[in-house]
C-alpha cells in the first residue's frame, strides 16, 4: 500500500489548502486497517513522506502480490476556475506492467466495489478536451490506461493507482474529509483488493 507523494512534494493542494499527501496518508491507513480485518497482510510504503524516488517504491515492494498507490485528484490548471464541475474516482494501470491483465482485473474489482458503495467514476481523464486523455481500459468501472505511470510500469507485480476523489472540488473535498466517507472508500478498496488477491492465488 503506497502513500502517494511525499513531504517535499506533497501533490495537489486542495480547495481549502490542505496537501494531497495528508489525504493520501489518511486513506491509506484506513485501507490498511480494512485489509487486515479481511486477513490480508499489508506493508505501507511512503507513510513517513520520505520516498522521493518513485521506482524505489516499487523496488521496496518486491515480493508483494499487489501494489496499490493511493492518491487524490486535481484538474489541469486552466480548469481550476471550473474545478467544482469535476468529481469522482479514477483508477489507472500501465500496459507496460508485466502483469497487465491482472492489473486490469484488480483495478476493475476496485472500481466495481467503489460503485457498489455509492461512488461514481470520473470521465475527466478520458476526455480529449479536458483530460490527458487517458483511454478507458474498463469504462463502467472507471479504469484508465496510463502507460508511463511510474509505479505501474516499474512494478514487478500487478499495480493499480487509485485517485479517490477530486479535492480541488470544494464539495468533493468535504466528502473526502468526512471520516465516514473515507471508511466507505477504504472498505470498497480493501474488498476489491482482497478479491483480486484471492483470484490471483487460485
């Protein structure tokens, strides 16, 4: 379980001025607890805010069965005045990951569980006008291809990056700060990940 970003470069600054790294850490700790309740052994990476080199994260995850990186989302700078128009979760995998098929299967599981828990996928990243674009790998479940994603292409195990919500959106940031919402997201991610690990072990 990778806590996205680090202290010196804490990621997106939210609508209320809070750093993304703090949101990532809060959620990663919740996911870790939820996974452990399901009997899954979890190793946290980056929780101290000291992992500046991205491929060191996947290197130090060697031996794990699944790499999940926790993040919160933004929009392009030119769209910040309209940030409240963008919301939802997104999931990313790299086609350069040696376990591309398993990465996609795991990401789809996570997306399905998030939807079942009342969360909606964002379409922002696949939009050719607003987004990068990052093409959909599984549109209903909010999974995108992001081939040059460092923690996706350098991982030696299936890898999924989770963007839990758009924290430059004032309303969505409020939801991301709500402990009850965070627990629901964590439960969904943990359930999806544990199902994926069970499938992988068969």
